[in-house]
């Protein structure tokens, strides 16, 4: 038969494959990867991120009528979750990875999913309310919280788990890190990032829970799966987040191998064919001679589950060709035949022009049946069962509304501060931080994922709104104080901590919420000390620079329990610790702010040890400070105005 060349070109600026078929034999030819010009405009039908996230989450109630949506907490959950006899499974993270995780809420899969803003983790308050929603009525049945290994998720979900345990809800946390694109040396203390393999761990845990297994048993099988899991991704371009400034994509004609699901830098940029790309990716997954990445040891004859995952922008035609290449190479080069193959869209990076390959070694005979078990979730195949449609779609009941968090109503402290002075200085500081958002975002776009400035601005605006609310409420003691009297500083700081926890997501939100809560505790401890040594418990004590310094030192110690960050790691701590230490030594706010500024400046060109900057090369950082440290300095500078 005469060879007939066939060219398939896909529209919409997606990946282009040129298939050269000889005698209709795909194995005789390589699939060539080409790319559209890098400066094409990024278009979206919805360019307002918050509206986009809420509308997408609300759609879960339409595609699966067995779930409900709490708009205030950005949580999707089973309507009858509290009455389920089995343990509950909660997951979540930043939006932009759909169908993860809201699309996997359903019987036989997740009990609830908590969403943050695009590429930013949800707050601890959101997660805690989700745990309480599904676990409070039967606290001893257990709740397993299953997340990906990202700093913000670790902090927020970890804080929520601790709060749930304090309320008597039996809760466990499992963190999945399956990425091999960034090896052990570069990952350092952070470890592997979480990628699409997390979905398989969730499915296994959920199926075990549906069988009636205990929290300990479910955690054990999920942990086993997580330990035998590896994923690597590749992409033709970085994605654009709706609402953000459009910038040219520097990848050009190259493919980035190992790119994270938040645009994080990968292991290498290459120009190659699909065959060469898959060859490199499988080597990273399976090559035992690569000690930096040999996380799983799979031999011929082992039972494995293979997932070829669409990062969002690949057409089904292209994904099918990629899947064929993956399976053919597994057979030819490694003599591995998957016991189960999943090819589709499970965890995206918005409309990412890429894919990931996951290999799960089924070391326990129960794993494959758990993968096969039915799940009534719209994002999983098979789709939602017909009987669920009997509920119908009811647009009037698609949202569950809850009351806003209540203000601190604990006993008053004996620490007072001039209200007018305090609120004026705080307003000045918050406005200084808000004004710096664009600069912080610019820095975080270079060294991170670009969300730091928006997270800080969102938190600052929420606190300003809180100040406006208490000043306009004639019945509020805080309002009376704001009119010119004294302010119970412990109550004031606690309420601000609640505002931060409820409104500020991402890693910055977790760090600030923990720190401000700890600051309130540090102030309260001094109040108790003063009260016990005073002849009258009603005697008021004025807050001094020494009071603040002591409370700030206590807060730094508390923060260290939740993050290993120290000066020199290129984080917000590089500015925070010099500020607190200098204030404690000199009791001079101006000198303390100068020390914080110097600490922030010292991060320019500094190699990152923690946070997402770990995964980004240091080239071009010489004039770029750590965004979090710079943001803190801008906040502190506002107090001096």
C-alpha cells in the first residue's frame, strides 16, 4: 500500500500533532509536538476570579443533585453527610484544578470538598466548618482529611484538624506528595508536591470507607497507596489566571517537564517529539538508577494503575494519542502492562496545555477492587447514578447560608490602649499594604505563583471593613472605645485574627492568622499576670512597647510550631524576626521597622529553602525580595505614618 501522509491540525491554539502514518501503522512514526506563538492573548469568558469560583462550585449541585453548596465557605458537601454511618472524607485546595475536588464529592467518594481562590488554599475556618459539618453529629466515627503537599494547604488544613480534635471530633490528616519532576535534593525539607496521583489515593480511601472500614484502616490503606505513587507532568505553556495581567509566555517552542499545577517551574525545558517527551517522563518515574527520583520500584509483572491526566487544555483526540504513546513505551521499554488504565481529566491546571502521567503500584490486593468500586461523583467515571436525578435541580435551594463568625465574647482583659490612636495607626498600616499589592504581586510572579499580593490585599481590606463595622455600631463596646475611650486590646486582636482567618487564604493567610491568634494569647498572658499581681482585678494596665514586644516574641515562638522557616530561608520570617528582636531590644518601633526592612532586603538573591520559591531557579532574583517579607515591611511602615 502506498504511504499516505496525514496531517491533523487542531484549532483554538491548542497542541498540534502531525501524524505521519505509514501503512496506517502508528508505531512506525513519532508524533511531533509543535506550539502556537507564545504571545497569543489569554481569553476567558469569566474574568472575575471570585465570581468564577463560586459559579463553578455551584454547578456541582446541578451535575450531582446529591450534593449541596455553602457559598460563604466555598464548600461542596453531601446533603446527608452528617447522617452517614461511615467515616467522612474531606479534601480541597486552591480552585483551578477541577474536577478536583468538588467534582469528586458524592457517595463512594469525598464527603466534602473545600475550595480556596484560584491557586490559593482555603482558610482554616472554611476547613474547620467543613469538618464540623460532617463530623460533629458522630464525632467518634472519624474524619479523614486528605490533601496535597503544599505549604498553604498544610498550614490551613492542619490548623483546622487541630481545632476539630480539640472539639472531640476524631480527625486524621494525610498529605500526599507524588511529584517526581522535582527530585529529593531540590525538594529538600518540603518534599514532593501533590499532583494528580492524589485523586487515586482519595478514591481508594473513599471506597474503603464505603465498605465500613474504620478510620485507622482507611488511613492505613490510603497511606500505603500514597507511598507507592509517582507522578510527573509536562506542559507547552504557563496558564493565565483570570483577572490577572496578561504577560508573554517565555516558554516559546519549548516544553517544560515537571511543571507544577500552579505554574511552578519544573525540572527542564526541552525541544523534543512526543516520543522523546514520554521517554523522559517514564524514566523519571521508573529509573531506579536515579537516586534523586526513584520513589517507587516497579518491575515487570507488578500490578499497577496508570493514569494519564489532562491538565485542562488537551483535546480528547490529543490525549488519546498521548495515552497510546505512554502505554506502548511502558510495554516496549519496561515490560509493564497496566492492570488498570485511567485516561481523562482528573486534576487540571486551569486550561493547561499539558498532561501528567501517574503510576500507582498496587502492593496490596485490596487496591484494585477499591479503584473499581462504584462512586456516585460527577467528576469520576462511571457518572452519577440515575436514581440521584430523582432529586431534580432546584435553583432556589442550591446555596446553604450560615451566620458570620461571632466576635470574641470571652472575659475582658485588663490591658487597655487608646482606641482612636490604635485604630488610626492600624488603618494607616493596612492602607500602606493595600497600596503595595501591585509591587508584591510583581515580585511573587517572578519567584512564586503570583497570589501573595492579592492574599495580603484581601486580608487588609477585610480588616478595614471590620474596623468600619465596629466604628459604626453604636451598641459595640469597641465602637464606644473608638469614639475616644480605651480599647480592650486582647479582644480587639482576637477579633482581627478571626477576620483574617475567615477572609484571607493562601500561605500568607495561614501565617498571619496563626501569628495574630498567638499575639492575642501573648497579650492575654500578660493581662493574667498583671491581674494576679494587682490588688484589684478591675485595675486597668496601659499597654506599652514592652507589652507588645513580649507578646510578639511569644507569637514568633508559636508560629515556629507550624513552620520550620527561619531567617535565611527567604520567607516572611526574614523580616518578622528582626522586627520583633529589635523591638524587644530597643523598644523603638522606628528602629524595629528599619531592621525588618533590612531583613527583607537581605532576601534579594537569597536561595529559597521553604515555600514555592524552592521550585524556581534563582536566576534574576538579585533585585527581587521575598514577596511575603516585602509585604510585611509595607504593613509595618504604615504604622510610622
